[in-house]
C-alpha cells in the first residue's frame, strides 16, 4: 500500500477580487518509508498540497489518501497517525522546550517516555535547553524542537512544510542528516523545500511550479531524463561572457551557476570549438557537465 | 514638502481600501451620535407610577389630574391599596408611588399644612431622584396656585421614602453594572482573543492535525477564564459589601448562581466571536464595539431602557447584560427570590444555549 | 570596479547591553562593486547592515557611507542609498504605479523625473499592462524585481539588498541578478546579503561574518584558495561550523 496517494488534485482560492489557482491537476505517490521531496519556489502550491494531505483543507477536485485513508472521509484516522510541521514555527513561544514536547505528547494520548527512542537523536541536541522558553531558541533549535514534537507520537507519515527555510546552512545540513536517520525507522517523510540542492538528498522528488508538477522521479532519474548536452563556461569577466553568450544565435540558454555559466545550445551537436573561436576570450574554459536538479527544473520551466 | 504630500496621499489610499477602517471612521461616530443624541437620556418619560388616593377629595383629585396629565408619568390604575404597593415595587411594576392621606384637603384648609408621601424605588437612585423631583414640582405648582388665589400660606409637605436604597447610594446601581462589564471583558474578549491567537500563530493548524476533538480545545480555553471570573465575582461582591456598603439583600447562593450563569453566557459569546474573527485585532474590535459598548449603553445601568426609543428597547433585549443587570439588581438590592427572576434566568439560559450551538456548528475543524 | 571607496568601516561595533552583536568589523567597499555580505543567522549581518543604512546607531567605531560620516550625517546618507529587503519594500494594497509614484515622491524626484522613470521601469520589467494592478496580486518574482527597481528610483550611489531572492524560482533569481549586474555596470555599488551560496560567486568580493566578526574577506576565488574549497558553500560551512553563537 502506498503511504501517500494524490490523484488529480486541484484547488482554487478566491481572495479579494482575485482568483488564485494554487493547484491545477496534481498527482503523485509516495511509497512507505520513502523520503519524498516536493521541490519548488514560493507560490508553487506546496503548502496548499500539504494542507490537503493533512486534512486541513478540502480539494476542489481529485482525491488523496494517506496510509490508505481518504483525506476527506477518514480525516479523523489520518489526524491520529500523521506528524505535521507547518511552514511557520508552530510551537508555543511562551512554553519551555520540555513543556512543548509534553503537551504534544499528551495531545496524541501518549507520553514522552513511550516514544522517546524515536526522538532521542534529535532531542538530545536541544536537551540542555529544556527549561528555556521556545521563543528564546535560535532558528535551528526551534526546528529541531518542532521536529521532535511532530514525531513524539510515532506517526507513520511525517509532513514537513519547508522545515529548512530561514535557517542557516549548517543547521540545514544537520536537519537533513536527522531525516535520513529517521527513515531507518520506516517512517514515510514528505518534505517540501525551495532549495534545489536539497532535492538530491531525497529518495524521490516531485518538481512543482505554479501549481503544476513538472516531473516526478528519483533525483538521478530526473537528471538522466535531461537529455541535452550541458556545458559549463568559465572566464575572467563572467558578466561580459554571459552577455556575449546570450547574444549568440546558437545559444538556447545561458544561466549563471555560481562560478560558471551553464549553457545549452540549439543544435545538440554543436561544436564548442566554434563557439570558443567566436568568443575569442583570453582565459576561457569549457567543460561538459552533468545537469543538476536546478538545471532540470529551469529547463522544465521554460518548456512548459 | 513634496515628500510629505506623497506620504499623505499614500495614507489616503490605505484608508479607502480598507473597509473596516472606513466603517470605524464614519459608521461608528454616526451611530454613536445618533444613539447618544436621541436615545440615551437621563430624562424620564412615561414612567409607571402608582397613586394611592386615600382622600378622594377635590384637592387630591386636582393634583392627581396634574400628575396624570404629565408626560413624565404613566399612572397604573390597578394599584389601589397599601397592600398592592409592596409587590408592585418588587416586581418593578412601578418606580414611584404618590400617597395622599385620608383627610388631605381638610388638613390643608384647616391647618394649612398637609403631607403627601412619595415612595421611590431607589435601586436606581438617579431615576428615583428625578421622579420625586418631577412629582414635587407638580405638587409645588399646585401649592403655589392655591396660595396665589387666596394669599394663605398653604404648605404641602412631600415626605420622601426611598425603598431598597435609603441612602441613595450610587454604588447600588453601579455594582451590578460593573460586574456585567468586567465579566464581559474578561470572558468574551479574552476568550475570543485567546482562540484567535492560536489561529494567528499557526499552532491551531498543528492541534487540528491530532486526535483531539476540536470542541475540547475550545472548552479547555474557556476553563481558565471561567475560574478567573469566579475570583472576580467573589472579589467584586466582597468589595461591595465591605467597602462600598452595598449589602446583599437576597439569597447569596442564588446571586452567585446567576453570576456564574452569566459568565457561561458571555464565554459562549466569546466563542462565537472567535469563529468570526481572523485576527486578534478583529476579535478585540468586535468585542469592544459589538459587546462592550452596547452593554454599557443598552443594559440599563447607565441609562434607563424604558426611556429609550422603541427600536433601541427592542435591541436591548438581545444584550445579555440587560437581563443580567435586571437579575442582579433584583436579587442583590431588592432581595427578591427566584420566583421573581425565573423568566429572565430562562432567557439567559436560552441565549447561552443558542450561542453555544451556533459556535460549535461554526467551529472550523478545517482551515477554511 | 574602481579604487574609489564608497563604504569605509573601521572597528565598527554594536552592543546591546552586555551582548556584542557586531564586534569591531573593518572593511572597505569600492564603487561599482558587487559586495556580498554573508553570515549565518545570528552572526550580526542584519545588525551591521542596519548601521550602514543609518537605521541603527553604532556603539563605537568609525564609518563613512557615500563619503559621509555615519555618525554625523546619517540623514544625508539616507538620500544617497537605496534599500530593499525580502520581507517588505512595496505596499501590497497599492498599485504598481502608485508605489512608484509614492517612492519617487519620497525620494524627492520631480514629477517629470517620476514620469520618465515610471515609463522606463514599466517597460524594462514588462509590467506595462499591470501598472494598475495591486502589488498584492503580482507573482513573487515580479514583486522582487519591482522592489529592486523602486529602490533604485533615485539613482542612489549604493543599494543595500537584504536577501532579495529568498523563495523565488531559479529563473527569476537569475533575472534578478541580471538587474544587479546592470546596476553595478552603471556605477551603482551593490551591497547584498544572501543565503544562496551560488549567488556568493556572482559577487566581486565577499565577506563572511561569524559571531559578530568578519572572519573572511576577499574575492570568491581568493577565499576558495584560502580555505581549500571547491565552492563558496564549502567555504561558508567551514567558517560557520566554528561559530559559537549559531550553535546555540
């Protein structure tokens, strides 16, 4: 049985003279024990999708189920077995760390001791602050507390809505390491994130943009599907290089990627020697590279 | 200078585009002027009084005629004897009684002095004062007319007797009113703010995605305010009795029970507000404008309801504080028992049930 | 990138009671440079930037911004700089045109200047048919680009950008950086903070703050060499891991 099934879900909002379609026709599945990533920028529809899956909203069209339970008809069952960490920090700022954890444990008719083994790895990192008010914690610590609270009742599926947004790079890395550890407990984890580089840490991902799914596959599967030859160009004056490349008719797209430009040519068999000659730069390096998730995302965006 | 003007222009845009602000800026002042200007008045008109004419002579009939003709008074014909007076006051049927002794005219003509007794219901000392003042003025008028024709120093002594609140203490009136206000503030406003805060913070989302039955969440939120209110009620009553010298004439248990009932009514109201408000600010605004202000204006503790235009009197019926004020006044100050306030109690119970039902129905188990 | 210094900071410090948010930082920024100002949350980045914008008073140290003394001429500085942050820059309940007109007026532009700029802006950002739309209805990427353009309305010498590309899709992110490049090429100095490590590479020079101090300063290439790292992300991680404050 699939842990999460989404079938042609659509959702529209009417807000102050504007009609916003958050989700057009979204379908995907996540297997049990999978670390599934929902990758897309703000406004892609990630939060709306999560709210539908955690039974907080009802879709206009389509069906969805979690652990085999329908999100509309059996919402009470889902609410017993799902862990949810919404976008904002949803803890009680004026309660201490241990009070927050105790509250969420009792909310699910369990106790901290019962499932402590599950959260130990995370909680031990913030345990020395257990008497500190949650509002006084740093971003990274709040995250870990929120995760502990979402896990304390041993959910079968964990929904994490942008848990790493607004948090520094070190904490982000640590957080994903925690998620990988959790997977070993056979908990299905569905995470959303706007950071493309985090996609490679998932088992499978769905790329989502403006309410539509661009692709669903494992990270390597997506990059394999890219199908085009990608080149990395590097020179001393990167801005000038970009202007020159963009002006060339042979170039399909040229995007800056850190210290290099990722270039796609219109002709798949384009010879780079010809380009290099045309550019006539002093120090120019050209290399064939494998596409990253971000390259794939951008290419998919443009073709839709 | 240009900077300044541009800033002003921007502020106007913000104003026009926020309907709520527009309402507060234009709607509210209009409403308040109308209400305060036309409706709320300390003036008394058509107040029900009784006249006990033990003399039945020309003089008494003349005065009675003036009293009946006055727009201030509405004479109740069916209160005829001394025995009728007490219950009439108790049930609030009359607010004042004018009693003529049996040989009124005789005494006036032969001794040049006669008394008229004015008995007032001083649970609302301001009203009592006004009524007796008007009555005295009419009597004095007659006295002067009498004198005028014959140049004899006729004196009609008006003897005042104030029931329930002989010292005419304003606090008798205020204690029930303040209690209503305090409970309204603490229970309705704070409860609604507390629930809405949960929504605003986002913790409500997380709580909903759990096995807890949502109504339990709500009741859990009400309990602290309920307990707090009992403390408040206790302290107000203690202060009234020991510091303000307002005695509790009636049954203490009944009084406390009614207060607790009102607390629940107001808590349910707070719950209702929270389901309509999406931000703490809105909840506070609705509580203040929609509850607190009407409570102050229409419950009868500052301005007598009987003297308001009919539409406002009708509206005042849906203000829970009006019924509560009536009950507390009668139990605490007049010392009446349950038989006198059962109707009003029932109304409060009905209101509570209504608010609770509607809020529970409207309580969103989902985010939208 | 010229040799003229537009920002010069020496031992700049900010203390909140006993807590030192910014600890004696020293650096210079040159005209036309794209200067990346990085640091983990809590490292003091935001505090430092607020001081440079004249929004917060330093506890000690010296600084000149756009040739003006930070302590004595803070008000004049504000006229020569532009500011944009991710969280807010435009009024959501005003239309695109109204925002432009408002900020133009605030910055002291004449009516004609505003008109010219408005036409240019709307054309460049392809917002002509959305001129009367409320900003609230614009997609996030367009909002960000508009915010930036509005911050540049009065042609400031330096523009401060506080995480301008947060949450935006990858294509819009790059379009945004195009705007930054154009601004720099036109002589405007760009002082930008970001969480995206690839964006750090687009800068001429980068500084990284840790625990209130500037622990690294140089061009991306220099820093990568110095820290034996393949990309700026690794440089950052090495430094951030050492931090005492962000581990709290």
